[in-house]
């Protein structure tokens, strides 16, 4: 338990102290024919607790409205994102899996990517990105932490992405951003 607590604290510190050095992990579109977990077979489930979607959108869209410097790369203002329940469901399932299995990665235990998870929820994406975080955070601190990381910031500021869904299960946070076909 002590090692898990130390790992969680280190991950949180790394997230909040990110200074746009090297990318933490890049997002890559899913390959055709990727296998999906049987755990995702039924998409009827209850997401509890849910994040405050209006507050999350307000925080993310405030950055998008003014533009920002993502680790040395200027990202001009971008149109506001809209909330999408399918993206929220994909985010919640990934946060739940990470929490329940005590890990943190963009890759699911079955090898799935964010794109696989989004598509499994019925969202036909043309482009997507995924941000994850671990820590005892609130909505503002998780968004501010993502904005402090070059790759996470660039994902949130990408003007091609039009919708988002964010979820948390305990201390595991996931944000899905996408553009539909």
C-alpha cells in the first residue's frame, strides 16, 4: 500500500510539474481490426460519480478562447468544445479500468487505444486525442495540470477536435477529445 501511495504521489507530482519537456506518451489512431475488451461489450452502465461537465467545459474552453503556449509551441485560440456523452462514457470506462486494475496508461489492459474505446461507445471518429491523469485533483487542478504538459495542452488546444468527454473514477482521470465523421 505504501508503494502504491508513493507511486500515486509521484504520478500526481509529475503531472502538475510537467514543463513540456519530452512527450509523456503520444496518441495514435487505432489500427483497423483492433480487438476490444469483452468488458466493454455492454455499453449500458451507470457512471458514478460524474464530473461537473459544465465546469469542465468552462475550464477547457477558457484556455481555448485565449490561446496558449504549449511547451514552447504557440497554439492560437480555438473554437469551444462541446460535451459528448459517448466520449464521457469511453473516458469513464478507461478511468474505471485503470482504477480497478491499479495502473495508468493510454493503452488498455487488452491493448486497446483511446480510439478503440471511443469507437466502442458508438462514436465514429475522424480524429481523436486522449489525456489521462492520476491524483487527488479537482476539475480545475486536472485541467491546469494537462495544460502544463506540452502534449496534453496541444491535444486540448487542437482546433480540429470539436467534442470532449471527461470522467474520473476515484483518482484516475481521462479526457477524450474527438472529431466525428
